[in-house]
């Protein structure tokens, strides 16, 4: 028998349980407050140990998909838990909300074999096929964000077929890969030469870089680097 390539290997057993539960929640089979199948039932369904099933349930609880009640079981979490996620909004909408003119300049959209570090961030095997885009977002004709994004094709198989001059990657991904979880960090950095050129930045001007990973359907959907000119952009918000 011929061995399957690494990127076609079966997911870990606990991930199969997570995806089963997520699918039922996302398709409305189980709604807010509904009981999820018990550990015993899930173990029997998948032929797994309760320890493995318990890991899947613990991770889903940590991701606010379900909540667990001692002695009673697991239940679909209330929608209000979505407020714990960082707000992700299309930059086109942000610009429009300020009453300004939005435009985009698409630099590159392609597929590639993920280098080791990128594959690890996407939780995929090294050299797995991924999609990427690089584009500049403009406000009243001035660049305010350089977007570098890498996408797991399993979450958005038609990503590279989109016209991102007409819709932003964020708008498209929010439609096809509903947000489940996000992690991010913001750093002030010296701009690499190509970033500075793409953002039309002056010499020695710092950038604010947002590094963000998002999850959908129990797997990493995207990794994004969002670069902003320090003189034209600030992060703000309230909770």
C-alpha cells in the first residue's frame, strides 16, 4: 500500500470530535442552550476514549463554542461570548465610516508551498499548499495599510479566484469562514524597505504592525501581517 502524503493525513482524533460539534452548531442542528452529545455518546460514535473526547470538549469550552456544567453536560454557548473576540472589521468599512474614500491596490495573489515557520503558524505540514495575497489599502488616495495574508485553502478554497479590488479579503473570509477565534499582537517596528515603499513612508518613519491569526471550523484559517504608517494610523477601541 502506498503511504499518503503528510498533508493528506487524518486529523488528530480529538479534532474530528471538535469538527463534528462545530458542524452541528454552525448548521443550526444544535442551537444556543442545546445540550451537546455526552462524552459517552461521543466516545461511542467515534470509537475513542473518554479522555480524547474530553480534550475536544475542553478546547471548545475554552473557545466559547460550548459551556460545561458539572454533572449536567455540555451546552451550546450563548452568542454573547462572541464579544470576547477582538472586533474584526473590513478596512473598507472603517474608511467609509470616517466619511472618506476607500481604494485598494492589489500587488499579488497566489498559491505557494508554505515554508516551515508559516506552515507551523497555520498548523499545517511543511510545504503544504496555501494561498496568499499582498495588497495596499488607501484612504483618500494615501496608503494606510499594507496587508500580507496567508490562507488555509481548506477554509476558503476559492480565495485566489476573488477580485480583491472589489471586495476586501476580510469581507470575503467573514462570509465563507465564520470567525471562531482570534489571537493578535501589535508591535512598533522599523519598516522593511519594501513595506516603506508600498506605504509611501518617509525615511525613519515607524510602522505599527498587527500580527493576527484567526480560526474557523476548528482550524487555523488565516495568518495576517497588517502594516500601518505610524504617522497616519492609530489603534483605538473600547470594551
